[in-house]
C-alpha cells in the first residue's frame, strides 16, 4: 500500500493542535503534582521527573497524529480484500495495545473479514506497518542492537533503565533471532554504491588507488547441542567461526572498515560469501591485497574470487616457523639460533625464499625433531614463499600483518560469543554473528527494514480467521 500524503485541512490542523494542547495540559498537571512534593528539585531530580512522565505526553501526541494523518483509515467502512479485491464491509472496531519508544496507547482500528477468502485484515495496521506484538518495530530495533552488544538479561535491564520501558530477557532473545532471519549475506554486505563511496572518501584527488585488504581467518566459539531449557545437553565443544574482513587503508594508513562476515561454517561456505563481496567491489578502483596465515582454506577461499590480487602471508605466522626450526636445531634460547632465524628472515623479506629453501636442504639436522621441523618448513616455504616479499610489499604501501582481521575476530565474535559461561547452539550463535556484522558494516537499518517487509508479508498471508 502506498504512502499517504499529508493533506490536513485547516479545521483538521486546528483539531490536531487542540488534541496536543490537551495532552500538554494533562502532562503539566502531572509535573505540577511532582513539583508540590519538592518545590526546589535538583537538576537531576527535575530531569528524572520529566523522564518518568514524558511518555504520557508523547504517546498522546502520537495517537493524535495518527488520528489526524489517517482519518479515512480510522473510520473506514469499506475496503478491498487483499486476496480477491472484493469490496468488504467493516465488521467491527478492534483495540490494539501499542508500545513504542514514545510510550503506550490503545488504537481502535477497523477490522474487515472477507467471507469469500476467509481472510481477516486491518488496513490501518498495514499502512502504519504495525508489528503484531504490542512492542513495535522502533522498539524492537533498539532492543536487538542492545542485545547484540550485551548478554540478553543485561541488555533488557539496561534498556529499561535508559528508556523507562520494561522488556524481558526472553523478548530480547526472541526479537534478535527473529530479525536475524532477515540478516542474509546479501543484506549484511554493503551494496556496491556504499562501498564505492567509501573508496572515494579514501582516495585523494590525483593519488594512486587506495589499498583494499581482504583477510580471512578462523576463531572459536563455545557451542552445545540444541535441547529444551532444563534438559541435559551433554558436553559442549568449540567450533570454528570462519570469517573475513575487507577494509581500506587511506593515505594516513588508517583503517576504513568495509565489510565483515563471520559464521560457524566451513571453507566452502565462506568462499561463496567472498564471491558476493567480489561482485560488489569495483576492483579497478583499488589495489587489492590478500592477507592470511598458512591455512589452505583461507587461500583457497580468497584466491578463487580475487586471483589477480597481491598475496601476502601474515608476517608473524611466517616467521613463527623459522623460530620453531631454530629452537629444534640449535637449542632453546641459543644465540646461534637467534642469529640464524634473523638472517633467514632478512632473506625472506627480500624475496629470496628459493635460496632459503636451498640452504635448508643443506642443513645437517642435529636431532630427529630438527629434521622433521626442517622438512615442514621447506614444504611451508614452497607453498607460501612467494607471499613473503615483505620489503617490496611495504614500499608499495601494502600491510604485512593480519592484525585487523584478528581485531575483527575479537570485536565481532569473541566479545559476545565467548563471554564467561556462555554456550551457544550453532544456529543461535550464527544469528548473533549476522546481527553484529550488520551493525559494524553499517547495514543494520537495511536488515531491520527487510525484516519488517518480510514479516508484514508473512502476517498478511497467514492472517486467516474463521468468524461466524
């Protein structure tokens, strides 16, 4: 249904003004009663009085605004059935309790029932995009945002303290999971237009294209089996949360976040997600760098969709293997081992990985352990040596480490999923991760709007009532 134009006649405007004046008068009466208790309240007490009573004023104004904006819907006698388009006469008025960020009120709206389709409907509910529950979508949106940052019980308590609107822990949990159903990959990842704007903001006029970094990594989340609340679930386990982060480096090497996507998923699933990201990035406008550790799934996922990008092995992970060989071959903490590791590190930074492999092949291992570690390092360098040309990469403005990706693991996954005592059903953990990704990607509003549209459509299709 289309948007109703605001077309209030002078008499209607005056009536609306009178209704709001009456609401203000009633509110002032409330304030006066509070002032009589303390004729000289402090600033804090005065603010608390206003906070405690403001919802009464605003809810009355909201109700008056609806009455004046939608008078034809408030008194509607005939309406076309959404299914068969037959004109249906109003059956009765039904009251709906409304709870929004602006307060609570009761809305009497016409109810229609089509005997042909056996379908009941409320035209005013559709035009106002009312939620079926008492708590409306403006409230649900903010509750979900709070619950994505804090445990559900704490989020409900804090929300009530800040707004004066009491909600339950269960409502916060249920609402977040419901909205998360609309947090699909396509909605959570920013659209091309938004990505292009951020690239433009990071690109000084006349300068070379900015560096766009894509990094993938795995974290871990504590999970448990799905079971009734008081049933025994058995021993929990940690499952890997695979995710990626895309970000820009501006001319001052500051990070400009573009997109993150984290889920309890396998390597194939994250590769598909990277495919969508690749389609939305204007690759001709950036210099793309891929950064990761030595995990094969990381590189398989990234290179598949960004085959021409600069590949860089995370500096720390690369040199960690050198020190492992140094300890095994020269002994723990030996000066000779440190000197060997540092000299070898310099050669790798200069892109001489083949020379390093040759030198490793000539080494005479002092222990079986050293022999095995040397063998593993040779294989590691054969796979990743070309990604370790660090001096040249640094001179071209590319980053050498995956610290930004590690940070994404912490602030998207760990800070919410790995709280003390927390255990997650994988499905619920993924719902939380999708919402948190949308918040940090700047797409949370789009997720909520999609949820409202999909919910309205489902409710319209399911709202069948058998009235006599």
